[in-house]
C-alpha cells in the first residue's frame, strides 16, 4: 500500500467553523489527560472523518465469538451491523464459532464479507470469554494483518441501534462501561487482590472500560490481546482468576498502556426507555439475556 505517495488532500467541503470559544459539549469530558479524544455525539463531523478514511481505503474487521448457544445472537448482531456499522466502508465480519452450521444466512452489502472461523469451545463460560484474547491474538498475526487495517472486537449479546462509524477508529481504543462511566475509582469493579496479575490499586485507574467492545489497528489489538492472554495464564498458574475475567485484564492493560481514543457509553449502552440528556444516541446496546439458560450450554 503506497499510502505515502498518494495525494492525501481532501475535496472542498462546506461545514460550520469549529469555534475555539464554544466547545460542542460542555456536559462531558471530551479529551483524556493524555490527549486522547473521548467520542461523544456532537463532538465530531462524520463527513470529514469519512472523507479521510475513504481516502485511505480503510478496511475494518469486526470480530465476534458465537460459541455454543451464543450463535442465536448472530442474526440480530449482523443484521443491525449491516444497517449501522461502518456503512460505506469495507468490512469483514469474523465470527469465531464451534457451530458453523448454525450461522444465519444474511445478505451483505457490497464490500462486506462474512468469514466463519471454526474454533474449539471451552466448558466454563469464563474460559470461553477469556480465551477470546488468545484467539484474536493468534488470528491477528495469521490472517487479520493481511486482510484489514482495524479490528473492532465485540461481545455477541449486542446489537446496533444507531450509527457506529470511523469516528471510533484509532491505534487502540477502549469504551466507557455503561454502569461505571460516572463512578469514582473506588467504585470501579477492578481486581483488588494483589495476588492477581489484573490487580489495580484503589488509588489508580482512569476509567472503567467495558470488555464488550474494544479495538484498534491489527497491531494495536495484537499487543493488547497478547498482554491480556499472558496475564490470564499467569493467574491460571497461580490458581487465581480475575474478578471480571478478560475485562479485568483489559482494564489493567489500559491503565499502563493508555488508549489513543476512548468511546463514550453510547457505544456500550442498554436499550433503556427514552433518550437521556447525556447519552443522546444508543449506538451499540446489549441484549438482556437469561445467563443461566444460555451459558455453559
Ligand atoms: N461467549 C460465547 N459462548 C458462551 C459464553 C460466552 O460465545 O457460552 C462469548 C460471547 O461472545 C459473549 C462473550 O463471550 O458475548 C462474553 O460473555 P457474556 O456476554 O455472557 O458476558 P457478559 O457480557 O454477560 O458479562
Ligand atoms: Mn456480553
């Protein structure tokens, strides 16, 4: 890819001038202390971003695991992704599953592909959840690096309800957890046992990041998943498992490897009735499920 030699100038566009004395939002933090943007509705102009990312012919991979009964979530997830996820860009869906036969038949728009990756399952749902890091890591090196520029890694029990586009893309990004984005450090459900590799002291931590959606460049995701997998194995050897599994290791990673972008809770929300004053768009929401009926089945 000869990106350096390409003319990267944008075409003439008309839009409202950014006003240095009038921030688009004053109710929420728009930038971290390490100057990473925090992505809230109203803080970006998607037309400018789309023009930039189209120029780079960006390719995006969406990874999701549908192991055992979780295949039931693929139809709503993929159908809503066709409506709202990276519309107009090149997208590869990578579904990791042990039940390829249960994959729904979904018509995809031009430039979008579904790749089913057959992988083994684990007995405990906690292991299914945690081993995602290892499998994303392995496939990043083997395959994703040759096929896409960015990866967006999500839970299966989710659906899109509004636009999720290139505004989320960056070297490595995390997402504010819907239940803890206003919480104090001591309220973060981080791992508090010093014996665990995921340990975070109560006087540290920037945000509490959701394990249900993170991403970055293939290289950025490779580093992140490799770290999380290694810390999980270390804990396994010591017979300890972090309180919130892969999410705890992810939070440990982001504490000392700061994300280059942070997505607001619009990207990890729930279909609560009505619209809030702060959360103006329910972009990506979880589907309420009966955990005992679906886990370990
Ligand atoms: N998962 C799966 N099969 C299972 C358990 C988990 O495919 O039997 C995957 C699936 O992608 C799921 C993710 O692991 O979204 C995390 O598990 P879950 O969503 O149940 O955790 P929660 O979000 O409820 O904490
Ligand atoms: Mn989930």
